């Protein structure tokens, strides 16, 4: 059922990709469980050091002989603006006091360093012959693409508009993930403004399918067999699901994060720049509400991300969801606390029921 070239290329039984989720969600156990259950597991490596990435690739290989992939953040040049940083630090001060944070002010990121780390991460993907590599926040350089292609790595770009998907194809990616406005976590836009790039998946899939030759993978709000079949009907060759896998038993998400999604509703899931300086979708909490008025003047990613790191870490250690980034897509009512195997089985059972009913 639903066989296509993407599944053949990945050597997977079902058209299901577990979204890479940087920040500790995509444990080796989660990634391997997905690959062992007929889907494609992805390591969210955006925040991993090259050493950590090498270690996780080794660990995943010990747990599965199936295909899996690595996802990286393409670094975009940024500047640390002293005045902006000072204003943001002042803004964050009451939160630090409330959480009783006494550590020194955060170390600020440096673009050149980020770029060097990115190239080291790429080297790990090449050295360890990782079969699939996906990117978000942009498209890597020609040299990076060439080096990965020499290893026959399957390359996936992320797009939030048709224009971006066309660019992803033009620059030599093998497939494109279209990220609808429903999607949890950071927006992957890199051409238009973030506001202009908030396109619903229902519009994004068919218009992209009509405009590119490479396979289209759908992401955003997909949680079950209904979502999967809808995306397939619109022309997607596979789906990439984040929130649905985040609440699985094998995921490394904080228990408070999982609990927040399991009791949330679609109207509580909002877009915010407050945590990282980049627009991202998550469950509304006190931190987001408190920063609302300053949202547009905060430093850009990853500067704001560095400024809030200690707040997010402390809140997690204190089991306080009000100051953690509770990333979630717009379908939290459909989230379940199950194993990966159960989730994938349920999705495919539903898909089969739908197919039979339509026939
Ligand atoms: C907690 C979390 C972290 C995420 N981190 C990444 C990431 O590191 N790289 C990436 O390409 N996408 C990331 N995403 C976005 C997903 O790839 C995908 O677009 C999104 O999960 C789809 O929406 P859904 O959560 O409703 O399934 C993340 C999403 C979530 C929920």
C-alpha cells in the first residue's frame, strides 16, 4: 500500500518520517524505534557538537540496521547588537530573579564559530556515511552539497513557500519538506518574511507539487492516518511528523512538555520569537505572554536563544513549564502517549481503513 520512489530510496515500509527535533527530543531510542517500525528516524542535530553527533550516529547504528538521517541548521549570518542585547537582558532580568538564577550573564554566540561547527557536523555526516541529511533555515553552500553528493547522501531541504521549494530543487536537493503554518517548532523560512511564509499545508502541498519535479514531503499538524492520507491525496510522497512523535514513550522531551501537549488545544498553540529570536510555534505560557510586547525588538536567532538558555534549562530542572519552550504543532488534541511502534501501527491501520472506505 502507498509504495513510491521515496520509500524505495529510504528503504522504508511506510511513508512516515519522524521529524528531526533538536534539543534532546530525538533520542537514539526514538530514532531507532522509528526506523525499526518501518518509518525513517531522524536525528535533530542542530544543537549537537560534532562529537555528540558522532556518538549519537554510532548509538543509533547499534540499535537499528535501518535507514536514518541527520538534520542540521544552516547558519545564517547575524550580528550581535550590543544595545539590543542589553535591552533584552534587562527584559529577562525579572524572569531570572523569579527562577532564582544566579549564574553570570550568558556567553554570546559568534557566527564564524557557528559556521565552523556546521562544517564539522557535515564532516561527521560524510565520515560516518549517514544515508540521509536534511537541512532547515536555508540551503547549504554548493561545496557542502557537492561533498555530500559524492557520498551518495540523500539530501532534503525545507521550504515554507513554493518559491523556496523551487530554490531547494534548483540548488540540487533530492527532496523537499514543505512546512505548513501548522507546524510545531521553528519556522524554516529563508526567503520571504516569516509572516508571508505562513502558508497552510492544504494550499502548500498541491501548489508545490505542481511547481517542482522532486518529491514533496509534508509537515505540519499531521498526527494520524487521516492526516497522512490527506497529504498523499494532495500529492505528497511522505509525511514528516514532529509533535506526534514528541509525546511517544521513546522521545526525550521533558515530561512537562509531553504533559502540556497532551492537555493542550489548537487555540493555545501560538507563534513566538521570545525564546530564540526566530519565529516558532509552541504552547502559550507565562514566558511567551510576558514577552508579547517586546517580541519584535528582541535580538535575532541565535542571539536571543543564547540569552534565554539558562532560563529554559532552569525551568526544566524546576519542572516549571511556564518558562520552558513547549514547541507543538496545531493538532495537540490528537497527541497520544504511546510507543513508536503503536503510533505507526495506528496510523497505517487508519490509512488502510480510509483507503478501503474510498474504494
Ligand atoms: C520540538 C520540535 C523541535 C523541532 N526541531 C526541528 C529541527 O531541529 N529541525 C527541523 O528541520 N525541524 C524541526 N522541527 C519542525 C519539524 O521538522 C516539523 O516541521 C514539525 O514538527 C511539523 O509539525 P508537527 O509538529 O505538527 O508535526 C521541530 C518541531 C518540534 C515540535
